[in-house]
C-alpha cells in the first residue's frame, strides 16, 4: 500500500493472549488483554468533538473499537461488530457505556 493512501500510518493496538493453568482444577485458562493507551483515548475524544465541524460524505468515521471490546461483545452478548449494521453497533456501545469509542455526536 502506498504512503499516499493514508495521511499517517494507522496505529494498531494489538491484543495479547496468554495461557495458564488453574492449579486447583488443572483447567487451561486463556487470558486476553489489550492495553489501550490514555493518549489514544484522548485522541478519540478530540475526534468526537471535531466531528461537529465535518461534513458526512460517502465514508464517515463513526467509531474506533479495540479488538478486545469487539471480542467481549461477541463472547458476552453474542453481538458481532463486524457484521452488525453501524446503527446497532453504536447503540450497543452506548448501552454498555462504551461510548468513548464513538467518534461522532452526529446522528447516524
């Protein structure tokens, strides 16, 4: 992909999966973690405020959801962010107080 495609390289917040054993039951434990930096959250809040002055065109950035949040919504609620309509995804984020991943105050 050319450097002209993006204004800057996208930042990927990778997930960490680790394995452990529960010594009392000998069960395998799978632990998923994802560090979400506070400066990234601050940038998301700034984008949300700035969205009021942006025109919505064919492509409009409405959310930036970490992989760990997508996985948790799927595991706990059976909600697949990747296949759900955008409006339903925004409703889910609001319902579970995850609205800091929503990048606009505009009605979608």
